[in-house]
C-alpha cells in the first residue's frame, strides 16, 4: 500500500523534475504573435488621365525571423517607370527578389513611380531575439539529488538502546530501497550516507557505538534489498546531532534513527 | 557529620595520607588530626598595592579550594597583623603582632599565613610566611618563609599567589599539584552548527582558548599523563577518527587509524606509551583495541557480543582495564588487558559510564543514573577493590564525565545545572563546586598536569 503510493509520488516527482529540467535547457521566450501580413496595397486612387503603375505583389517570406536569419522580399510591378525600396535598398527591377537580414523588426516600403504618380506597398519582417545558448550544464544537479534524498528517503526509527530493525523500520527501509533504486538510476555516481543517531539519555560515548550499529543495520538491510553496498556509506553521530531537542519520549523517538543524507 | 559524608565510608586508603579502609573521606581530606585552621591575612603591597586584591583572592581561593584547611573568618582577626617575621612579638595584648593573638579566641587559628609583596627591580616579589601559632618560641614556630617573583602585573600577582598556595598545600600533605595544570574540554563557542573544537583553560578557569581549529566536530578528549598530548575523536574526515595533538605546538601528530566505520575514544596508558580505543575494525560491534602511541602495532583486546567503548587502563596497573558495555543497559566493566576476566564493576542498576581512574589506581569516578530516570546522570566515586561507592552530585541537572585532578582531591565534570552543559570542579567529597565556563556549550572535560 505504502509502497505503491510512494512509487506514484516518486514518478510524479520525477516527471516534474524532468519537465523542469527540459524547461531549463531551452528557456524559450515565446515569440510575440506575428503581426498580420502587411501586404496592404494602397487603395486604388481615383482614376486620372494618366496610367498608374500596379503593384501586383510585394511580400516578405518568412514574415518572422530570429535575429541573424534572413528573409526574402519578393515583388512584381507593372507599368512603373522606376521602382525603389526604402531602407537603403534603392532602385530595383520591376520584378524580383532580395534577401534581407534586418537586425530588428523592419517595415519595407516599395515605391513604384509612373506617369500617373507613385504607388506604394509595405511588408514587415518581425525580428525576434535568438534563443540564448543553453545554460551551462552542471556536472550533476546536486541540489536535485539532495532534495530527492530529503523528500524520498525517510528515517528508520529504533527502540531505546537497540539496533533491531522493527516492523515499522522495515517498512520505511523497504520504501527507501525502492526510492533509492530510482534515484540511483538518475544519479549513477551518487552515494548515500546512512547516519546512525541516538537520543540524549545514554552516555555520549556509548551512543557513538550504538549509532554505528544503527547505521550499519540500516545499511545492511537495504543492501540486502539490492542497493549496492558501495554506494552506501555509514557514519555514527551518536547523540551529537539530535533532530529534536526536547526532553520527551516523542522527541527521543525522533532522535533514535537511521537518517539518509546525500553523499559527496 | 552529614549523611553524604557518612556514606563516604569508602576505602580511600591510598589517597596519599595512608588512611585505612573504612575511614571517612572528611578525615581523608582533613588529615588524621583534623584540618589545620589557617588565618590568612590580607597581604599588602609596597608599590604593588594595585594587584593585591587579585593576589589575596587567589591565595584564599586556592587554600580554601584544596579542602585541606579550615580557613578562619577575617572579620575575627585583630586590627594589626605582622608582615615580616621580625614584626612578631612574644606578647602584645591582642594587638595582632603576637602569635598567641591568633591562636586564641576568637580567631582560633593553628597557623598564621602572612607576608607582603613589593615592586623590586621591575618584578613583583612576594615574601610569604606560614607560622604555627601554638608555638611560644617564634623561631620554632616557622613552618615556611619563602620568596617568590612574578611579573609586575595582575597575571604576575595571580601566578605568585598560586605558587605560594601550592607550596602551603604540599607542606600540609597535599599530594600532586594543581599548579600549572590545565583542563581540556569540548566547546561549541564560535563554532558553526554541529561543530565543536577542543579547548583548554587553566585549572581555575582562566585563559580559555581553542586548541584545535578544525572547523568540524571534535569531541571526547583525553590528555596524556605528562600533558604533552591530547587525543580526541574527530569527524573532519566524515566518520569518527582518532586525532592526537601536541599541546605545545598545537599541531596534529601522526596516529594510524584502522580501516573502520568508527575509531574513537582514545585514552592513554599510565606510562603514556599506549593508546586504548574503541573501533569497529573487525566489522560489527565496536570493540576495545590497544595500539602504540602512533596507532601502529594495534591489537584487539575484547571479543564480546556487545558494544564496547571508553577503555580506561589503570594508571598504576596496566593489566587492569575498565570499559563501558552492554548488553542490557550500559554498565562499567573491567577485564585484564589480554581480554579475559571480564566482570561488572557497577552492579547493573541504572546505566553507568565515564569511568575515570584516580591517580592512585584504586578509586574511580564515574557517571551513573542509579536511583534516577534514564539520562539523569550523577557523579559517583567508587573503591575499585571493594566496589563500595558514594554519590557526589544529586540531580542538579545532568552531571557527567568526571575526571580526577592531578592532586587526587578535585574532580572536574560537566553539568547542565545552569541550563546548558558547562564545566565545573568540585572537591572529591562533593563540596566546593565551582563553575569554570559559561559561554556556549562546554562538555567532556579532562584534567592534564599541564
């Protein structure tokens, strides 16, 4: 029962982590939606006596680029004496294409001059910032490993002056072993420290020996469940590092523990 | 006689005074004919008066703290007192210049301690005298007349007061000496969370300073018999390891640690050439080992199915080893140093730990929860032969880690009576309790000759 829910939690946690790390890799700033294609033809002026030029096409493809990429202007004009595009392109043939590399969002305007006057059309290239290079890859996402160790591995508790693995400690250690298999799959070089602790009542000296028994008993138990023993280091802190400082049985029980922490 | 003192019908036989088993500790401390009754005058200074408050309080405190004397109340003293032997008169009508003025009521002193200090050639010179007030002849009344020199400052005044007091104590049969002795202990002062360093202070609590700077957890110190080495348990490399420091250079000296999850709680043999410690080198339970002073030539001593810690070898008999072990609640055991002849020292009541040999090799001080709840430790003293014991503290906080002073009359220990663990000294009859530390958490004291 506990095992299942634990696994679900872990899977959930893992997918959140993977999602988070996927996000971190790309850091996409979603580009603004492209503006409506500016292919507006100036409305036909009222007919005059003279023939006006006709801009049958002025477009840019693609209309959105990242900075550093190019776009192509394409135009087709009839009936014009001279055709020019602004932004320094200058005079162009009546029909043609031109590769442009604008550094920022730019509106190109083409002007066709004919005997009946000038006709213009515009097209805009939206320039977006390029995606930044991926963040420097850390050799191992330590914080993530540590947070997994902290959230997924729980203290196995002991009776006073005992290093026997009780039924409840057995349940906790079995779940820890399952969690560790997943954690080690993602962090193949990581190690775990199994700390042995005691409550404050025995002498500090005796408790150092007792804490050593608790850490090795917990280590041996999960090693026997298939966790490689060389990934598990033990240390006894005796009563030097209590988790809880009140003089009450509730607190004593919290301190009589095998605690799992991230190794170096 | 108080109940506590009556209980002390312990065989304090060999405590330097040649008493027989069954005698009262008060007699042991007093000397067989009762305590000498000292009248200690306030010394004055010629050109050094500004240091005399420190001098007089140090002299009085040392003499009082020795437990050897009945110090007479200064309010009963005559108006005058001699400063030099030549000031003494045969009779002067209770003006204070005659020894008889001090022998009779209301002072009732058996001995008069008098003298003065003077600034002399840039040094602070003490002329110290002890005279037997019951002698009618001034010449035969002289017990001590000595000169001491110190630096011309308060530290110098305190130093010569310590020296003079120490000589008086020795004169009256005190064994060993506190002079120059220092107490090593564990302190959290200025350390990051969970860290501690080994500290050292003079035996009176002055000059507290760190010995180690490992920025780690350093605990459970022991000091070599000559005071030149301090061994302790360090977490600097992760798992507990034994380190040894030179107390003069404040540097680590090599010690070979066996491959083990735990090497801890080193203590020294009486000749300073062997280290006893607890190790899991054989795999499994921590057991008792002995090794040369550099950790080499190690050998396993115990082979028991129990956690075994805190080995303490008898300073007078290297074949006798005390240690702490279970199962079924920690108790003090003894065995021969070849590992055979294991027997319980404490009787199985409560939990017991922290055995510490008296310099005589016949008595131990230790911590015991006997008569109290688990974790409520008190200091006890036991005759190692008869196993008779007496309780020195009575649940004023937790009282742990008693260790004898080089004089065999004082005990240093840690107590939580002020709220946090601090270092205290007391006489071996439980009186004269003095608090030496107050900053941070301070614990696990040991007393070295220097």
